[in-house]
């Protein structure tokens, strides 16, 4: 009879099915909460990275405009829009010199000049997201 009791006391090594299932349920619940939160953080960081690149273009554009005005006066820099596609434009060449390799080559930008100052920069990232920086109005975002 004692031998019969010792057989019940002796426990096999390992986990029961209920223990394994409860751990899997807990992991599933944590994943369901964590994955959407992480994707939100990733999207926010991408938006901030695009904003940094747009601000870099804005600062380079303003520096190039200031340098051109100092060197040649107000006649050198006419009001209007200047695009990264204009490779033969002296102003865009100066902006690109300030940017060097700070932004992706596939990204585009359009700079609006009014009264010899940078009024607006429309920056389009390589994946199609847009960031607009306007003097006095701040930053606005547009998705693809």
C-alpha cells in the first residue's frame, strides 16, 4: 500500500498541457498589445526623420540664398520656385553643395523664394511622403 502511495507522489518531469497553453495565451495577449504600439513608434520615427531632412533642405536653401545675396545683390536671386531637378541653376547647385550627402538622392524638393528669402520648402521623401516647411507657419505633413 505504501508503494502505491509513492507512485502517486512521484511526479513526472515536464509541464502539463494547461501550463503550456496558459503561457501561450499570455504571450499572444502581450503580442496583440505590443505589435501595434511598436508600429506606431516606427511611423513616428520615420516622420521625424523626414522632418529633419526637410529642415536640412530649408537651412541649406536659406544659407545659399544669403550667400548669393551677399555676393551679387537682389538681382541674382529672383522670386519663384526652384526644384532639385534644375541641375543647371546656380542657386540649386549652391543648395546641393550645402546639402552634400545629407539627404537621399531619390528625394525631391521645391523651394519657394519671395523677397529674397526662403518662404517654403516642399520636401518629398523617396517613398512619397511629403513635408512642407513654411516660414512662420511651421511644419505640415502629407502622406503619399
